[in-house]
């Protein structure tokens, strides 16, 4: 896409970090367009390399693609929902970069689960055999069935969905009236995803693409396993964090619900790398709309994670639509929130997220209905984040790696920063 696809007024409003329904709609539209473009890129790759790949794998992919097209003709809305699921993007990134051979074939096999899920959500009747790599059939956004046979038979007719995976593994799911909702049910070996309160997000501790194989961050944090992730306290802390944000800034809570689709629990690695008070969190560039985090110690810490990662999602979606910096920059810069020097892209990402937090803390510190502990924390955090953002904005303004739109965007960030005041808000 080119900058002309996003009006200058929306770019200016996005720079302020404030919730805006029109901006959210534009970003989600851009994310969907990007997802379709990458799917077409995968099709083009397979077409170019038709002679070098496994004929069986390519034919299987073609059958699943036809199933996806059939589902889209029947009901496009739930199909779009499945394609836009953040972890579908993580799968797509893996498939696009996988080398020819067995690795790519395994990625292509997973597309059957995506197509079948789209067909189920669209209300299609179908009977299909799916591969279950590593003995797990994962239906994105719905759940997973342990399959000893490494294959699964899925039969859907009317509201009933039956899945068998060898031995005692079987599931009986029911589709909602009209077919658009997530099928739900149970059975030996079946694990359903848990929907989080207050929106459309799910707690996904099953999807094989939820965390890159090498883990997240310098300490290589990996996904927490279902066996170690109880529904509580994750769901409770999610609910409490959103309630805290709602009481401070209702529009920001609504933005989080609109932008975030999945919460992925990360397993802590060591007591020195993770002390339980400062969660480690991330947003995958290939999977915007997903929050990957270790368990925050309380609602305030979780609220900070949600605001922070939502702005990483916004920035990722925006930069794909309107490039804000040029690729290949080699400059590294010190920032207050990281011990390691960061490229301009990292400075911009961090400054944007911390500006949003500074805005949140100001509102929390001055909000008459905010809990006293939340107000005290907000006043302290406001001072720290404001100083860090000031330093980062100075770096960005002096950089020659930003595009024209990037300079305009940074200017809008600076204007909003100035509007927040020069000192921590007073609180009792």
C-alpha cells in the first residue's frame, strides 16, 4: 500500500495514541489487506516452485484452498475472522520463509486446519481428512484434539461436528445457530480454547504457532503448556486489568477489546530473568492483535502490558500501510526502557507505546474514581515514562532514517507529549 491509502487526518490522530474508532477500523482493514497479500504471495511461491515440491503436498494444499473458497462464498465474514486470527499470520510467516522440502510441506499441511475451521465457522457441511503434526489437530481460535494416529477425520453436518483422531481421541462439537460462532463441545483428547471476558479474545495455550520455535526475547521465553496454564488467574487478571482501564479511560479499554484477539501465556524461564513483578511481553510483527506475556503479578501490571502491546499492534499495522522509516538503517540508540541500544524502528515502537502509557498514567493519576494504589502508581510511572519518551523523541527528530510520513507522525507524537504537561499530575 502507499501513503495515499491512509488520510493525513487519520495519521495525525494515530500519532496522539488516543483511542479512535475510525483509526481502529482503518488499521484492521489494513491488517486484513496485508494478510490477503501474503496469502497471494504464498500461492505465487507455490506456483513458481511447482516442479520442485512434493506433488502430494501441493495437491493437498490445492484441495484445502478450494475448501476455503467454498466457505468464503457461503459466508465471507467468519472466513475473514479465521484468516485474520493473529496466529494465522504466524503460520503464514513460517510458510513463506520455510525452505523447500519437508519443512515447507509441514507448514502447508497446517493450512488444512485453517481451511476446515473457516468452513466450520461458515456453516458448511463437510467431510475431510486432516494431518495432525506432532499428534495434535489444532483448529485456530477454537481448540485442539490430541491425535495418536497423526491424522483426523472431521465430519460436519448441520450443527454437529464430529472429529476422530485415532484410538479413543474424539470430539463432538456443536455449532451455534446460524453457524458463525465458535463450535464448542468436548470429548476424550479435546481441549477447547477459553474465551476471555469483555470481548472476542481467547486464551490460546494450544496453537502450534503461538510462539516462534526459538522463543521470545533475549532469554528465549517459550509458550506455556496447557497443563500448566489454569484458567485462573489469567482470566481473572485479564478481567481486572480491563476493568481498571475502563474506570480510567473507557475508550482505551474499548480499543484493546477491538484490537486484541488472542492472549498467549509465556512460561517464565528462571527466577533471575523473571521475578513475577515485571512481566515479559511481546507482539509478533507477523501476528498483530496477539499479546504474548508472562503472567503479570496484578491488574495494574497487566493493564500496562495491554496498553503497551496494543500500541505495538497499532504501530505494526500502521507501518505496513504507511512506511514510517526506511529499511536497512544501521544506527543504534540508547533508550531508557532497554539496556541494549535500539535501531530507529525500535526507538519509534517503544516511544509510541510509552507515550500511550504516559497518557494513561496521567488520566489514572487525576481520575477521581481511580483506586488510591492505582493513582499512586500512576503518578510515579508518569514521571518515569515522560522522561523516557522525551529522550526518544529527541532521537527520532534528529534521525535521517524516517520517511516524510514518519517525521509527520513523530511531530504529532511530540505535540501530544507536550499536551500532557511538564510534571507529574498531582494526586492524593
